[in-house]
C-alpha cells in the first residue's frame, strides 16, 4: 500500500508517523485490496480549542474511494476516530459483498431444486 502523508501547521514527528503507520497496517490487514492511502493532518489556530486538530484519510480501493475526516482537541484522538470511521466503512463494504454472494448462492440453490422437481 502506498502512503501519502501531508501536514499543515503540524510538525510531523516520528511518534505521529509511527502511530499512523500502525493504524494503516491494521486497515491493510482488514482489506488487502487497498491500493493507496492519503492522510492529511492539520492544525488550525483560529478554530475553537475543542476542534483545532483535524485528520482526514482517503483510502483508494477498487470502486469508490473511502473517505473520513474528524476534528478534535488532540491529534492522536482525531487519528484514532478517523481510523475507526474508515474501519466501519470497510466492514460495511465487506458485508455488502458477502450479502451479494449469499444471495447468488440462494438463487442457485432454488434454481437447482426447481429443475430437479
């Protein structure tokens, strides 16, 4: 998976980078079809203190890309919440695919039963 990490008014430390890479490895483990991910970290001094740090993640996959964004007073909290949102989107996408396969299997079984009868 290709990672593009950009920051605005945030000093990218090794700890922040390691935290992001660890979270993205978890996402990559959940869905091996992830092509790339773009993470943007921002610090806006003009916002209220509760929402100064923002993190957005765009995950490139086959089909529509997955995107999530969150604003918090702590950068690590923003990263964790965005990753949680992306995990939910990956699970939803996975469950939709499983449901389609299940529906196709049920249709095939019914067709076999009707042809045998």
